[in-house]
C-alpha cells in the first residue's frame, strides 16, 4: 500500500512539472485533464477512398492497368468469403493498411428455411439456380403436387410421400426427392457455382421449402474457386499475393 501511495505521489509531481493541473475530488480522488494529451496532426496523411467493384473481371482489369501506379505497389488480395474480395497494400510507415479495393458480387436473394407457395418456389428455382443436377426433378415434382381435403403427407422424417398429378384427371402417390443436389447463384459469375445438398420439405398446406444440408461447405468451395481464378488471371503480376 505504501509503495502505491508513493508511486501516485511521484506521478502527481511529474504531471505538475509538465504544467498539468491536478484536481482533487471531495473523496480525495485525484484527476487531471487527459484532453491536453489528445493532439491532432494538422496535416495528416491522406488515404484514397476505397474503390468499389462488383466483378472479378473488373478487378483483374484494374490491377493490370497500372492506374494510380498500382503495379508499383505490393498488394494483398484476400478472398474474404463467397461473394467478397478485398485488396490491401503493404503497411505504410504509420503501420496503416487501408482497404484499397472492395469487390462485392451481385447475387440474388435466396430464401432458404422458409415455406412458400409452389409458384414462388418454382420461380425461385428457375430464376436463381443453374439448370443441372436435381433442379429439373425438383421442379417437376413441385409442379405436380396436389394438396386437397383428404390428401395426406406421409412423413418419415427423411422422406415425404404425397399426392401428385400424373395425368389429366388421375392422381398417384409421389415420393419427394431428398436430399437434392443444387447449384444456386451464390458467388461471382466468373467462377463455377458450387453445388451443395438441400433438404426439400412440404408442409400440410402444400407449401415448400429448401434447407441447406452441407454445413456451409459450399462457402469453402466458392472461396477456393475465386482464389484459383485470381491466381490464374494474375499469374504475371509479381507484386500481387492472393490469399484465401
């Protein structure tokens, strides 16, 4: 305790020597004005505003153009996630590393984990998913589902069986495809869209939903695809390092 008091007194003397006024509260607590140490540089170093892009092609074109002397800088290209790439220069003399370029892919809004009508469901599949793997099978099944009074959905927890239209006026039992392999548009168009598994579900009203079932592995695949594309396109740029 004595050592603490001694240290506090020595600090108070030091502050007085620097011309700082020490204020004492009613309970004996001592304060000083810290704002006097909060100095601001009159002419600080200026950094350019982040360049915002939306395609990998535009990024490659810029990095190869030597605009703003970009070829004279050592750059780090970081694939942050499936739809975002960030470009940073080396640390400057102030140890700052500003974001030089941000690239954000324009991807459609995808609705997973929420039930919707068959019309909305089929529109989503046709507009936002690549036409391969199980897309066609899923569209065919969802278009034929018929839920009326007396129609039941047999649910085992893994698969579902319901009534489907098999002709102009005939109906039969149809087993919902599960799981399904699909490729929605979730990353930059310059690279392959990763495929992943989904669980397809029907509710008692005939509404439909997709639930992601691959533990987000597709994100890793997308990041790898982006990094591979950029490394290939920028192979002749010795000043650029691509990280994923």
